[in-house]
């Protein structure tokens, strides 16, 4: 990745964090709308996130999920009809900004919760999280997430995706 392009993209993300939104801590049981963003790294990650979505649907039926594939094509295992909207590198504008209408709608909707599963800190997903008008934004506690999110879950990427998702449910049940 070109360092200048990355710098400009990060500047845009930082600028998005300054836009006003209605911040409010929302318990999972009180959430009527939940947004989830994640990176599709492989079929195991995809399946793990699908199971997590099913857990979230026990709390509310309105769960909207966006997955980013860091390739120019979408993998075969994701073609099965799911509740997940996927986008790839072909759908990015300058500075790694997603351009699809459904992503714009996702960012503009004032969801109760946004759960960020962007463990590898992909810029397109960081852009979506920063632009989201969600009342409460949740992510793994990483330095890059401190300005973007309201609730940071204290786990490390080395502890794995499943552990992070378990902890996210645990903390959102008790906020």
C-alpha cells in the first residue's frame, strides 16, 4: 500500500470521527438495530461470523452485516444466500473508500449498535466504522480503534476471533 495514500485515507477516517452523532451505550437486549462489519479472510471466518449473527438475531431480528473481501473477486463459499452483504477491492474509490449504495445506507442508518470485527484493521472497514452513525460502536481494544469506537473489548488478536465474539456478547449483555 502506498504510504501517501494510506496517510490520506487515515486522515479522512480521523476527520469522520469528529462528525457529531447521538452517542449512547446500548445493552444487547435493548438494541433494535445492529450493524456488523468484518473482514472475510477465509471460509472459517465467514462461518464463525455467520454463527455470531445467529446469536445476535436472538436479541433482535434487524441485523445488517457487511463483509469486506481484500481481493478483486468474492470467494465461492460466500455465494450461498446469507444475510451478509459483501464487497471487494473492485468496489473501492480513491483512498480505499467503499462506494456501493448499500454501504452508504449502512453508514447513514442510525443503528443502536455497530460491532466491528475488523481485526486486521482494513481501511475500507475502518472508513465504514468511522462514518457510521450508530449510537454505540464496539470493537477490539487496539490503539487504532480508540478514536473510532465507544466500547473497546480488552482482547488481543492472538486470542482469536471466537474469543473476541464471546467477550463482545458477554460485555454487551452487561453494559
